[in-house]
């Protein structure tokens, strides 16, 4: 059950900038490396054209309340849609009420459809680890239960490898005071949540939970990723 208390650790938020500095070099950005030597092969334009022609890809993250996660990831350039739902459980077609009992095995999660030409899976993982506290087991602040667990549901071997490597490096570098408890699991059946959960913050911004929990998290998230936002104001 969602509460109206502050569900974030100040220490974790305070370390967001340090975390980004740590994780940014972990995964190489191939697009930034291609022109290092100012050399171009005859086939490279075709390769680039083919890569840019890739339609969309999907990332699936569980990071506590899906109302929070949805609104955070909606802000990023390259993210085309975010759908709140339930995954990782055993009960077919679960309802919000059933998932809330913690007995279905599902996590509140978001399917994030993105354009790989504009934002990479690695960048989405950076956002994932800033968006919540991955050291809290089966909870985020006052939201308690297995439905609020931290998890990455990978869609292919590449996503699995990146997620596993990312967590290993963050633990080795002691990016957090405690070890990360994020699960890395194969993507399975994803059940879209009830309509009223979609765009929840946008439709209920005056609700107590939105004002006391989602809004502060969103503002801090936007501050960390201020150069990656869809609608950021140009201050130049």
C-alpha cells in the first residue's frame, strides 16, 4: 500500500551526482568513439544508416512505485512511451489489489520503449540507479512489499550482460554504503496496469502522494539529468 511519507533516503539522493560520475565511464559509448581518429570507412555510412533505422527497443525496470518510475523516465529524450504494469509473478492477469497483497509474485514495473539512436540502454540504466535506492530489499522508503522490489527484467543477452556488469562494478566501487539488491531476471509476461495507473502523476498531481513523494523525487531526477530532458528550458 502506498503511503504519503517521504520514501527516499537523503544520503542516496545526495550521492546522485557522484554516482553519475562513477558509472558514466563504465559502459563505452560507441557513437562517441567512431570519429576518434577522423577516419571513415566506405561502408560506415551504410552501417550507421542501418543502426539508425532500428525501430525501437524496450527496457523493463522495477524500482518501487510505478507511478514514480513512469513519470521519471517520461522526462528523458529518446523515451517514446512508458507503460506501468506488473511482471515477474505467477498469477495470470493480476489486479492492482492482488499485487498489493504481495502474494502474486509480481513487481510494479514499467515497460520503457525507447529510440536507441537517441538514448542507449546504458543511459537508461544510469537513470534507473539514480531513480531509486537499489540497496533497499523489497521496499522503497515507506512503500514496503515484494511488489516494490528493485529489478531489471532483461529482454536479450546483451541487456542481461550489461545489467550484471553494471551492478558488479557499482558494488566493487562501493557506490552505495550497502550492496545492491537489484534482481536481474528474464523478461516474461507483462500485464498492463489498470488505466487509472497510466500517466498517474500527470492526472493526479494534486494528490497527497504525488505532492509528498513523486514530486520531490521527480525534481531531483530532473536536476541530475537536466541536459537529457525532453522539455528542458534553454538557458543560453
